[in-house]
């Protein structure tokens, strides 16, 4: 599948920000390396520098577009570059760029119109497994909230989906677009939290997919 203009926009913006961070670091007399960036972003000596290399490969046609599962690592890297470049971190802007850069098959079926009723089910013609997956994840998220544990690691959500783990991005996008979950502000851990109070969450989810919880 050919990459979109939005994917190229994200790629160019990331390379531009890294270029500023590199130039200013060297101007200060500091040695710049992606391994140092990865260590500053991840807090340990990780393979994140290799992932940065994949995202920003010099050959645009072979560069990998960051996926939603990598979003918090990407934002952590952007924070480091922004700090080194002396620029503010426009996190919402970067998250929007990341979302728009995704292939259409991995974006939520109804995200194009977030003003739709919360009762409209996913587009089953596009992916018949999506609706059951959405409902399964929402039930478990709601259960966690009722137990006083609102934050959920994305790895747990992936485990919940099991054989439908390939739908992870669509499920998260679908629930996020309907404001049933919201992204955590934690910089490293990729977590999601219910985006509305318990009683309101219950009411919104009660008819999710047309069936009562």
C-alpha cells in the first residue's frame, strides 16, 4: 500500500525537528547521536535508536511510518528533540499527525465523523470482527474502572484481543473517537484511561454496538 501525503508530512516534520536538535546540540559542543536520544527518551539503553532509524530512514520509500502502538515512544523522542532544540512540545499536534499518517485500513471505521451518535456500530462490511472486539475491550476497560484501576497498559488490551490483536489500532481509535477512552499523559508507558466519569461512561457504553452492556 502506497504511503500517504500525511505520512510524508509526519516524516518531514520529524526529520526537521531532529535536524534542529542536532544542530543546536553540536553548537553547544555536545555530541549528537540517536542512541543518546533513545537513552534520554526511554531512560535506559534500549533499541529505540534503531526504531528511530527505521522511522527516519534516508530513503523515504523504505522508511517505516510509526504506528499507534509506538506513539508514546515517538512522543518521548519528540520531547527530547524539542528540549534539545529549545522548542515547546506541541504533543496534540504530533499525535494528530501520527493519526493522520496511518493507512486507512488501520484507522477507525467511523473516525471521519466524530459527531455521529455513540450508538452507531462499526462498519461491519469493512471488518466484521471489529464490533465484537470493540465491545470486548470496552467491557474490560469499564470493569477496570469500576475496580478503581482506570489506567490500562496497551499490552493488556492486546492480550484481551487475543487472535484479534491485529485490530488493536482500530479498536483504540474507535473508542477514542467516541470519547470512551482518552490517552494518558504519561510520557513512556502507553496507557489509556476512560475519558469520562463512571456514570457517564456507563451510559455511553450501555448501547455500544446497539446492545446493552
